[in-house]
């Protein structure tokens, strides 16, 4: 499977009918870099066409990758006439949407419910599920259809949130359906009392949304004009997520033609570390290609330097990764001692692993939880995933699902991956079932069917704010806390941009639940819903409790994770500033995947020098933090045995925090590289 350059490897790129390319995948695989390199390559190969690169995720990186300033309005990349770029501000687009259509929404809510002006204002401020993301996607379609650009290349958010974005047309159709049912009540009453109904801006607004959603869905599922390009790494955990992504895309009617395989190791040159990694990658690539003979593949070598600016992007897009003979069997690597870090302070019970996609949060949270269970055999530990694209099963090499399950080889460690959509669906089903029961009973007793109010009340949960389904996972965590079944909780979170949005939503969702409860009380004159009211009160109480725990420095500590790269350093600055703003404590920063010198390997030596420089920058940037370096491991970190060999928790009192950063095994390994 030898490939030469991006456009020759991915033949569909030369098809002028392909006008929308969505670049996606797990966090940290290089989506932004590939999207930027692809758009630059196309613009230079076809100078008579105009290309637009757009960032649609919450954590933008296109400006850094192109090494030029960008904002929400498309602008030429470094003065090029054939290449434009933009970083869309979804929040501003949503604000503009509300300013433009707020009056129509207010009219619909006022006509179709018992809400007064105060209630309507609260709903307008708190609802709209995912509409900020939808506005960004509709803006992209508008740019595509404007005729100014021949093709648009979209740098999407990590997998879980990208799939949510692609499913927004269906989700929002349910939201629009609720608005339409509200209007239908008004239309019916108008015909009854005036004999006719005159359409107005509210009807036009609903029709406009339906047209936009139909147009978006049609474009995303048109294989001739739209392509989704997954980016992956040759690592088992990443490949497992890529397989799930491919299956989900096909299920939604989106069939990718190709996959980009990024960060392929060079042919080994007598280096056991490179030989081991190269051999493992080749096995992974052969397996991936055999399972997907229908796909094209483009492979790109790992870069010794950060891919930033046109020169390096151009080199990436045209690099060759030819077929090579099988990697020689690697020499046996000397066994490394586990990296030693301090055990948690007494009283801490919650540990929140967070950071940019691809830095190793899942691996470290699993290793940390395993070591907690060993250090405190009398305690019970729960490993809990809040990432929509779960990876605990892949990292632990065993099936983890929505029910707590003991981790193989342990007596006191349990893991759980809760699907927020399923959880919210169950919650919603209970609510709708009670509405049906109450209105059926009302109709039988009174002899009157109030169908419109039944439909409006049943549809109110389609007007939930973005992120409520994910926050339901925290409500489930609160149940476990209340039951007192575990002593320690280790949370594996989504990539940084979505984790911050997730945590900052805690207050918003509490406000929405309170508003929703007040609406149910007002509808009490038609129907009393004790089960639904109790669910709302309980969910609000549990989310409030989790917020108190997460912001209690005596009980919870965030453990930020990063890697030695400039982009990751800047992301860490934003992450830590947001943790400060939210009020979540942190004391250290784990710098993962550092490379020490490997004798005889120029590649590893060069990386070691760069990583040592980056480590120094971290210490300069965060002088008050304990910086804990963790070396790249020579073997795959998957399964409990491998994870236990990587990390060891030492009793906290054995080492003073001030000197631990220079005394860890990781730092000693880096020190030998100089």
C-alpha cells in the first residue's frame, strides 16, 4: 500500500463534484494538521479553484497551524487568492440567531403553552439543544452554497461530538416538531373562533428551519458532493474508536471512501524502541486494510517538528511513505521500572483526568485507578468515563459497559461507561409515559381530549439545553456517591474543549431544570405530573451535589495531562485558566509521552532534545505547578498488566512535592538524553 502524496493517495479529492470534506477522528490524531495540509495542497494543485478551510470545534487550532491570524469571517491564508480559512464562533452565531428570530420563537411559545412572558424569556435563554453547533454547520453550508468557494474542508471536533454534530438534523427536527405542534394549537383555535387562519412570521420561521434541516441532511448524505475523511493512528485504542466511527457514519448514511493514517514511524535503524513501534504499527495497518478493502489509505510519517506554517504543511502533503520490507524483529527492551508519582492526599476522593485529545488521559486514568486499588486494597475504586466516545474498554482490554463491572485481575476496582443518549432516552421515556397516563385519565373522567396540550407537554423535553444528556451521567455518578459503595472515583473526561463546556454547563442546566419544573407547576391546572416533577427535582439535586464535590478542594482534584508540543502547551494554558474560573483544584501537570535518548537512533535523539526544551517551557509557563514528566513507553499500554507496569503510586509522605519533579524515573530518563 505505497502512497506518494495526499491527492494521489486520495483520488476522490480530484473529483470536482466533491465540495464538502469533513475531516474527523479521535482527539490528538492530527485532524487540524491534515485538514490544513489538504486544503493547502488542493489550492496549490488547482489554482483556478477557491478552497475554504473551516474549524467547527470548540478548541480552534487552524490559525496556529496555518501560522496566520484568523477569525469567524473567511480571509485569505497568507494572501493566497485560492485558499481562505475561518474559525467559526458558534456562540456568536447562536446569539445572532436568537436576536434575529427571538420574536418568532416568543410568539410560538406564547401561543402554544401556558407560559407567561417571564417563562418564555427564561426558555429562550436556556433551551435550544445543540443549536449553537447547528448554526455553525448551517453557516458552513451557506458558505458552500454562496458560490464563493469551490470546496469547503471542515476541521471537526473529536469523534463523539462530531457524531453528535452529524446527527443534529434529526435531533433538531424533533425540536422544530414541538414548535410546530405549539403553532397547530393556535391555528386550530383561530379557525374555531374566526373561521380562518392567517400565516405570519412564526409559520415562516418553522418552515425555514425545516428547509434548512432538510438541505443539511441531504448534503451530508450525498456521497458525490460530501466526503467524511477519518484520520487515525496505528494504535489499538485509536483504531478501535476509528472502527466505531466508521460504523456510525455508515449507519447515518455517510460512507467514507478513504482513511488517513497519521504519524507512521520511520523504518527502524537499529533502535529497539523504533523497531518495536514500527513492527506494532505494521501489524495494525495490515489488519485495518484487510477489514476495509473498500477504503483508500493515505499514510504520513511522524514529524520531528511541529507541523506549522505553509512550508511544513506542504512537505507533509507531498511526503512519501513507500512500501517497506517488514520491520526486523525488535531486540528485547530492558525492563523499565514503573514511573513513581505521589499517592493522593488524605481526604481526596475524586480525580478528574483532563486535557487535549490524544495526550493519554484514558491510559493514565486507568493506570492511576489500578494503582489506587493496589495501594489501598481495603478501598473500592470506580473508574468512570464521561467521554461520549468511550475508550475504557479498549485501554483495559475488556468489555466495559453501562453497568459497573469489576476490572479483570483486581478485587476492588470497577469500571463503567454510561451512554448519555441512552440514559436521557430512558429519563424522557418515563416522563412521556406519565403524560400519556395522566391525559388518558383526564379524557376518561372529563370526556374532553386536549390533544394539543398533551403533545406540547410531551415535546417539552425536546427543548432541553445542549449537554443535558451528558450531564445526566453526572447525576448517575451522584447516585453512586449517595449509595456510598465506592471510596475513590477516577473520571476519564472528554477532550479539553468539550470537558470545559461540559463543566460550565452545570449551572445552566440547574437553571433549566428549575424553569422546567416551574412550567410543570403552571400546567398543574390541566395535569399533575408527580413522577416527572420528582425526576426533575432529583436530577437537579444530584447535579448540584456533583458540582459541590467537583469544586471542593478537599475532596476533588483535577489532574491535567499534556504532551511536549507547543499547541498542547497553549491548550493547557486555556484548560488551567478555565479550571480556575470554574473553581476546580489542581496541583500538578502530567507531561506525557516524553522520549529519552535511544543509542544509535538519530530520530529518537532529535525528539529527546525537542522534548527536553518543551519540558523547560512548561516549567517556565507554570512555575507554581508540579510538572511530572512521563516517558513514552516502549511497549503497548493496553490491559491491566501493561498499565500496572507503567505507573506506581508512592506514599505521599515519602517525597516532598517541591523536589519530586526532578526525582521521578521519567525525569531521570530525560536527563540522560542531554
